C-alpha cells in the first residue's frame, strides 16, 4: 500500500477495516428521557473544565437515549450526564460522561468529537404507564430514571431551542509516550431536527456509587423536571474552539 493510499483512507482505525464509516450520521426515531436535577455546586464546579463556566443554578441533566436506527452505528442505547454551561457568553451544555452498549459509536464518538464514552449497559423502555431508563456497569445498577408516560405535551419551542443549542466536549488523545497529543474543547450541534413529539411528567432519579461510573458524585438534591422527546436528527461534526496545549 502506497503512502498516498494511507493518507486518503486514514479517517478511522483500523486502516483496512474501520470501526465506523464516514458521516454524516443520521438518527431516526431517537428517543430521549432527560431528568434535570439540582446538585452540589462545589462538586459541579470541580468537574467542569475552564474556560467553560457553570451557570448560577447547579443543574445536571441526566439522559437516557434510545437510538434504534443510526446511520453507520446501528441500534444502541446511551446514558450519561450533561451540564448546562456558558462559553464566552454562549449558553450550551458540556457532556461529562456517556455510557453505551455499541462499539462503533464508542470509537467514533471518542475519535471524531471527543465524546467521553465508555462501554456499559443502558436501557430505555416503557413499562405500562412509566418510562424507565436504567444504566448497569457490569452487574452493578448505577442509575435508574423514571417518568410518567406522556402526561403533558412539552413546550415545543423550548425543546427545539435546547436541541439546537451548542454542545461542548473535552477531546483528549494521547501521544505514543503517554503525554497529551490533542487536548481541545470541541463545539458541535445537532442538525436537521425533525421533532416528532415532546412530553413532560413526574420524574425521579436514583444514582448509585461506582468506582468506574461515578455518576453519583454529582448527587441528586432535587429533581427539577423530566422530559421525553422523540426526534429525527443529524449529529453534526465539530470544530475546535479552545486548544489547551497552546
């Protein structure tokens, strides 16, 4: 194989059988259960990297996301924590952690955008009159979220505004000697959003301590809201907005 062939084909690893295809990445019937809660402000500030700034209210959004039809990634489920933040006056969210059960989006998410993804077993399903999200890390239950199923239609304009807001990630790729080769703040957006439905209802969230899935380090002090969303959307590629190594 010639050097020119390597350069032309080098968009993902392994070179001869990439773990994921090139984008764009379209998600159909993507389903979210998002439970917003108030947490300890000091602990929240300790996990959000500068130059991002934590908002006045110490809010965390815990997400369970069902993705049954994802271009190049297949059928999988995801769970994790996002934090409302601001960057140079721009309001958005910072993704703290994500756990999912499918290798291609783990590899693609980490290598392309810098999503903080790890392998685990999340679920999202309707159980009679309740929407139930769970996260297991190995045999250990780490998170359980519940919401009354479609109790009330949500404010569509507010939901769309939240989906269209900027999202921030800390992308880290080490050098071969273990030092950081890439350490960047990445900004990305959800695009071409077709919101099929959005609902609110009573919600609850239970988090458990785990050494390798420390979601409970941001404790639930008060549940603020629970939202259920179904949408088609495209995961846009990102841009670097801050380089920690310069």
